[in-house]
C-alpha cells in the first residue's frame, strides 16, 4: 500500500519494550502503517545488558539508536542525559519524519523524545497517562507527557478521568487497558526446569521476585530503604529463593545495583540479573510466591498470575492496585510482616484492574483509523464542565 502513515515508537528500557512488544507486532502487520522503531537509554548500555540485541533477535528493524545515557546517576548526570536525548531525538526525527510518535509511561527518555517531537510539530500518542506515583518525579513527567500528547491510551477508567480533568479532549482519550497484559495472555511460560537452566539458578520451594528502584523524590533514601529490604529477606532464612533484577538508570540506581551484587555474593539462595528478558521475567513471576519491591510490574502484571505483591514505600503510591497488593513502609519489620502475609495469602482469584489483554489491537486500530494526525496538533483546553 502506498502512502503509509509512518508511526515512530520509542523504547528505552527492558520494561517498556516488554509492554510495547505486541503493539509493535500489530503496527508492523497493519498495511496502512509503517513502523519506525527508535531505541535509546538503557537498551544501548552494556551496564544494563545491551538489550537492543533482544529487539533485533525478535526480528524488529531498529530505525534509529539515540545514545543519551551517561555513566552517572546524579541529578546533574540525569539532566545531562535528558539534554543529550533531546539532541539525539531532534536528529532522529528530522531524519525519519514520522507522522506520529508513540511514547509509553513516565521516564525521562520519553520526556526527551516528546519535547523533540513537540517542537518539530509531530503529533504524540501517549500510553499509560493519568496514573499517579507520588514518590517519584515520574509523576510530573507523566502528566507533562499528557499535556504534550494528542492521543491518550490509558490503562484504566480512573486514569481516563484524570486525563480528561487535565483539559484533554474526551474524544481522544481511550481506555484500552495495559499492553503488558497482552504479553501475558499470548506468551508461553517457561517450566521451572527451563527457568533454572536459562537463568543458572536453583529455585527453592518458595521464591521471591524482587525489584527495587530509587524513590526519586526522597533523595538519598535508596540505600537505607534497600538495607531494610535486605534485613527482611535475611530473616526469611536460606530456604527462600531471592531473585533480584537490577534498578533503572535513575538517581542512585547504580548504588542500588552495587548493593545488590554485594548482598547476593556468597548467598546460594540469591541471584542478581541486569535483565531477564520479558519471557523469563514473567515466567519467574508466575512461579514466585510473591513479587517484592516498588516496581510497577507488581501492580500491572503480577495480579494476572494470582501472585501477591509486596509494594514497598511511596514510589507507586496512588496507583490503582488489585486486592493482591500489600503496601508497607520501607522498614525491615514492616517489610517482613508484609512478606509473611503475602506468603500466606491465596490470590488465585485476583482480578487484574488493568484490562483484558487486548490493548495492542485497540491502540493499533485507533492509530490506523486516524486519517490525518496533523489535525490533532492544535488542542483546545476543555474545562471540567465540558469533559463530564
């Protein structure tokens, strides 16, 4: 088909790639559209596993690699990375000239891409706006992306209401659910034996999948909160497997990752991974007794497996949560109590509030059916009376 609409999609981390995977497949298969994939951030870093290789192994063509990640997780280093990102995305968008750019979530890599698109006059589609995470500056980035975006694909009705409340046109707000559930519904889970062979770790009778990211609005708290988590884990004894995935490239993320390596050293029941990849990560989640930490995956994906989540601290505070989520203070006693409660809880009947696993085709349908994206550029602020 001639005159295909060029759809740019940005991915910067192992996590957002997993969420975007089936949307990329849908866009690639739609003969009205031409997929352009822009890869950035941690994907291009050896420290975080050079995960762009997985994207290529999955058969996707990478149209632009935008280097932006400095070897510093200080506030100054993050700010400089954002600046490099704007420069890189400015060049990439000038070269590719997409008709629409798609970003997901709330990370600074997406913010850099969105700003470059804004000044280039390229319409923006934003996935997962309207959520709240009060403990991280991701909150401000997410809402900023909402105001820069022209199409809004939210994961739940509460989020849709917030996006409308920010003055966005209700006709351009679509409650599609979380695209992460699409992956869960379609994937083949690995067996316990396959997991052990692929990750090189002997699973215990009970295992915890643990991911702990910096709480970016609580400067200097990362190591202290992580030490509390370590203490709680030690109290569980050596018969509980501890499978850690490393933190993102946020403020103090490297301090967390160094501490994880030290903790796991000489502990046969503990292992640390820079990136498990989506299939391995979700397969480990499915056989875990609980998901522990402060990652959004404990709220988005774990409920679909009937696996309880121990949500530590304020990083995800305000986000819609299933009944299987147990929130606690970032203190050793509170974390231990929450883990013990999770280990004793039956969550097999949990209903995931983030949709039915059909987000990707819904998003693709809206994008494909939109005839002229440039008509979306000039937005009218809708006052609250108008959005009801």
